[in-house]
C-alpha cells in the first residue's frame, strides 16, 4: 500500500484545498493530512478563522482523506514520515524546494496551486484581514 502525507492549516476549505487533497490522494492508496494546530499557527504568527477541532472534523468528512493527525511544529516531518510509513510527501508548489530534505525518506512532490483562490484571498475579499495576518 502506497501512503501519502500532506500538511497545512486548511482554514476556510475551498476548491483549491479539495483539488490538492484529490491530487495528493491519487498519488497513493491512502492520504494522511497533518493539520496545523492552533498553537502551532500562533507560533508561526498566523491565525486560522476555524479552530483546529472543527478543521479536523471537516477534513475527516472529505472522501480523499483517510487520516488527520496534528502538526505541532516544523521539525516533526521526518518523524511523521517514518512512523506512518509514508511513501510520498506532497505540498503545494509555493513550498517548492523547502522540503527536499525529505527525499532521503520518501518521494517529495510539489503540486501546482489552484489559480485565483486561497484562504488569504478569501479573507482579504471579505475584509477580514491583511494578507500577512492569515494562513494561506
């Protein structure tokens, strides 16, 4: 069984999130989403509109997602890959090159983002924040 993992905040779920999850799942037989905790977002200086437990609940309802685990810090990725027997690590291409160090442990794939949509854009369009205050 080929296992895939991706990471993110997944706030205000939109078409871009669903497309990423669908394409990630198509790379294997199961998809684990490592979801940024509220505490980790605060450490990063970011804020999700939707609390962790609600974001987790929503992700678990999406047919492409097999498991949701918490992301509590930047340095847990190698451990996550090893402990979950991950074959493919997937991120949006806005992170291209940032996780190449994981190639020692699994395949690393950067998928193109969906143009014209992001959580940051939604929040800006609604007048909820400046771009720098929120997680994309």
